[in-house]
């Protein structure tokens, strides 16, 4: 069941949203919305962050992300000696989680913590996973097959993780603009 306020995916039968606390309607009474109901076929549009079904309604995420200038992100990362990169990592995680079909994705904070605890090893998995999410989104929306997951991982292995961040941000910016 998706929250009408924030679009968070909640378990069926819960009374309040796990993200924002808004009351959820009971689907047996016809008020709520779940995955099988109303994905652009009913009167209401899909909620913010709802998984998009292949071939229906175009890009439901257009305009929902903060579009970031990649050159400024790189500049801020350099000026802050990498501290901005940690924030960028967090935001990339949160943005890609919104377009994923994963019902319980790893939050940006937890992904950052795992990366720090494992001395960067989790970061390789993170790079691969972000690419896989974007690849999956592109397939669901009919944009064709890509190999972002492998590209991001290889760039990270060769110490070019910032390039992966740039490519991932570029994909999110494209999703945001509706392309």
C-alpha cells in the first residue's frame, strides 16, 4: 500500500505511513492504493515514488528529484576535501532507492555507514547496485538495455568512483527531466 502523502511503500493492513505518519486508508473499503490497483488506470495518478510498470504512463518521477549540477558536485567535493562526496553518496542512494522496486532498500545513511565500516569494500557493491537499479528502471520504462552496473563497478575498481557518481547523477537528472 502506498501513502497518498509521501508515496512510501507500506505493508498492507497498516493504519499509518511508516515514513511520514499520515493515516492510510483501508484497501478493503476502497480508499487505499496498492500495487494491483490504480497504476495510471484509475482516477488518481500513481503516488510519488510508486514503482512504474513497463509501458504505462511514461516517467512518473519527472520533477521529483533535486537536479544537481555535476560540475558543481565535483567542485564542492574538491573544495571540501571529499566531505561533500559523502553527502553526494547519501543523496545518490536516496534518489536511486526511489526508482527501485526494492520494498526495503538500504537507506543512504546505512549505506554510508557500511562503506565506512568495511573500509570501502561495501562501496563496490553499492556502485554495482546503483547501476543495476538504473538499468532496471530503464528496462521498465522501455528505454532499452544498458550496462551501468558493470560500468560503475569497473570505474570504482580502477579508483574512478567519482566518475561513477557523475554518471549516476546524470542518469538521475535525465529521469528528473523526463528523458
